[in-house]
C-alpha cells in the first residue's frame, strides 16, 4: 500500500475537525515548499522588518516633535 493510500484510509476514520486540521497543515507545507523554491525572489523576514522600520522612522520624522504640554493646566 502506498503512503497516499494509507493516509486516505486513515482519514476516512477520523472526525471532520481533525481532517480539517490535516488539510490546513498540508496547505501550510505546500506554501512553505513554494517559498523555499523562490528564496531569491521572495523577501526575507529581515527585509520586511527593515521596510517596516524605515516606514516607522519616516512617519515619526514627518510628525515632528511632540508638542509641549502644560500638565498643570490639565
């Protein structure tokens, strides 16, 4: 019996919520494999974090310094 046939037979006897989890995990593995196949095209997490850091720094620069607040008047 092939691995595919064994897996199908096992799934037939499992409750629906577990089968859904298995399906979601299979989709996760497929996406992971696709991302590994294109490492030079897809940005790494470090690159994405660097973009976010630049965006945050740029936003703070545009906002400028916080206004002075007289807390005694509040």
